[in-house]
C-alpha cells in the first residue's frame, strides 16, 4: 500500500526512515527492508524532508509510505514518523542504513527475552578504514555505558516507552539525549549480533577526528541546553 499520508493497519513493527535528498542511498535501505526474513507484520514510513531529488519516487517504487515533512530537523522527522506509524514497536533506521534479513526476528526475540523497552545492535560501518574506530566505539563502548547510547540509525523501541518520554528531543545529538532520557526510566541494551550496515560517509567527509569532534561538540551543546 502506498500514499503520501496514511494510518497503518496495526503492524507489529513500524520502520521510520528520515530522508532528505537521499536518492543515492535510499534504494539500498528500502531493498534491505523489503528482503526481511520474518513472519512479523511490518510497515515502512519514509519521512521526506522536502527533498528536491528522486527520494519520493524511490519510496513509492518500494511500496512504502511517504510522510511529508518540511526538513525542520531529524528529531522532528523521526517523531512525525512515529506519530503516523501503527506498530507496537518502532524501528528507527537512517536512509543510508541496510538491515540484515534477520533483523526483526533477532531484535524482537532479544528485547522480549531480556524484557527491554528498547535496544540497538552491533553494526558494521562501511567506508574508509578509519570508520572502523567509530564502529568499535558503537559496538564496544556504547553498550557498556550505564545508560547505553542507542544510535539513531539503529534504534528499536517500544511505542509506549517512546511516547512516555516524549520522543526525540529537538536538540543537538538528539539520539544521545533520547537514549539517556529513556534509560533513566526503562531497561535498554545492545544485541551482540551485527544486524545493520551503515555508511561511513560522514567520516569520509570530515575525517575520523572531525567526526568524533562533531559528535562531542553536539553532545556538549546538548548538555549545556539542559538535556
């Protein structure tokens, strides 16, 4: 089923994909979601931030739902997608993230077995060699924090918990702020299985040091704002 705006039919899981001029990457993401090997019912909503490229046309190719958005912020896009979604669980992935075929079965089994409100999984970051340090940080540092950081490109959360904390705050480094706020009230964790691949393009653009500084600066700004 396709359409610019629609309510879901009560899926088990809703994938929310924010996108703005992501035609170069989006097809791979949607192809991976279409290829999921699962018995669970799921839907895919792409929140289009007023793209000027072929983003919307690609979404329709894959029979997903376009949710129009003005390109305000990634937090706004994710929250709007969640509002339009019908699933009991919300899976946030980025437009340059590809999920493995066992993503849904593995993560749902993990959160249910561990009685979690939210989770992420190990990932593979593609691109330059220096992307591997970022990958190692996500896979081996984030999970060991007292309040694990669930990266926005791979965040799986129960709708009730998401709504009770008010979704993603519209601040710099919104996924870190969201993760910490969520973990104050609910159990969260990392599934120790590689279930997604994401692009290292930001590392390629800025270099590793520039990327780490970018996120550190955003987190500092967020903390100064009171989050």
